[in-house]
C-alpha cells in the first residue's frame, strides 16, 4: 500500500540517539556554565565586553525600532 507507514518507530516514540545526544550535550553545557565565572574573570576588559555583546541577544529580547506614523490617541491643536 502506497503512503502507509509499515514499520519503524510508532508515532511519538523518541529517537534513542537523539535522547542520548541531548543528555550528553546538557551535561557538557552544565559543566561549562559552572566554569564560566572563572573563565570570564580571566578575560581582559575588552574580551569581557565583546563576550557580553555576543551573549546579549540570548538574554535580552531584541527591540524593534518604530518607523512611520502612528496614532498616539492625542489630538493636536491644528486638528480643531
């Protein structure tokens, strides 16, 4: 029958390799985060600032600029 799934994992079953890979990566990242304060302390001022600039997009939301006209709800004296 064309288009029907006949074997493999059932829908929703996680891939074993993906689970193991995620577990390993989480462990590596946790270990590196524990070392981060010491590593940052060893950087020069310039290197610390560059690192913070690179990390900011992951910690702070990016603010979009406002372009064009928009209604503030206020009427100017010229409108009367």
